[in-house]
């Protein structure tokens, strides 16, 4: 894997340094909805009295993933992607500095019939539905194709050939930046977070399990985002990095769709 000439970042680092203040009383403005638990999804909303920073923490055993949450009561969905078993889902509100207080907590138990189901759903950072232009494009690209492999290749080739890396975007990103798959397709530009989210959403819309993965990759400077895609015919997950390959294509360098997983170090996956 050639060394990229530019820094690739997701623009969204997971918040991991929470100092928790005393627990708050039960807050009726906080909702943790389990209606989609059978899909591996938890839906959370919180209408804060002030425009404070809100976090959601999803915990299982010693593992925890932290997300930003809108403070205006908008429901957002989050994956329970750490396997079957008991989870603790909490909403926290900023008090001051890096101190947060609990406003709501719920314990849930996940028991999926299909372990890959969670990687087919719409979640906060892979936000999609059938009305989205990017999803309609995925349908056009895969029309008449029979196998997962054919569909994966068609969507991959479209992204690599039509979306370029946005070198200017990193300087303007907010801490709570989330990809917009339609903007990525319409604008033809994005950072690795955009590439990985869009690729995952388009594949999921075609019934192909796909992960958005964050971490570090050989030959890439800085925090990175890529995909793992499940090929049902082959019965295995494949590592695919559309951001890297888009830049290789632009530089007229050789590249291949399937990457060696040994060149990637996963920190978080969704």
C-alpha cells in the first residue's frame, strides 16, 4: 500500500474523556427507545433546556462507544454492534468543561437472530432511507445485477470514479460533524468519513451488510475511516477502502478493491 501524500482524517474523533458528575434525577425529556432492539438498534432523544453538549454512551462489559446527540429532541439511532448480551445505554449532559451528568440510563439485552442485521440498518453516522438520492443511485447502479459481488463492485467503482478527496474540508469541520451521503454524491467530494459512510449506506440499501470502520491504516497518515463488507456468496467480510483508492485513481497509481486486513488497525466499527 503506497504512502498517501495527504493527511486523511475522519473529522470526528470519538469523545473518550468524560468526567461524570453526580447523577441527575429522572429526566422526562430524555427517551431511550427499544422498539428496534430486534434489529440491533437503540433510538435516543433528549430535549435539553439549554444548548449544552449531549453525549450518548453505549457500553457492553468493558467496551464503550461515545456519540454526540442533538439537544433539540431529534431522535437518533445507534447500533448495538458489540454482539449479543447486556448493554447499558446512557444519556449525559455537559455541566462544565469536560464534566457531564447522567440524565437517563437503560439496560437492554440484545439477542439477534442474525448477527449481521445491525450492519444493514440506518444509524446516526450511516443515515439513509429509500428517499435519499444516494440510495436511488445505488438502485440504478445495481439494477439487473444478481450477486453481492457484482453489486459491491458496481457501487465501489462509482464512488472511486466520481468522488474525490476534499482537501479543504478538514479545516472547517465541527466536533460533531456527521456525513451527509446525498451531499457527498451531489458534490463529488468528501473526506474518508464521507466515503465510508456513503459506501456503507448504499450497500446496506441493497441488503449487503457493511461496516463503517475507524482507526489507523498502513500508508495513511492520521485517523482514518474505511469499510468492511460482507460478501454472502463468499461467506466472509472483506476490507475495502474507497477513499484510498479514489486517491490512487486520481494519481494514476495501481490499486485493488480488496485490501489486506493486516494493514488496518480497527479502533471503532459501526
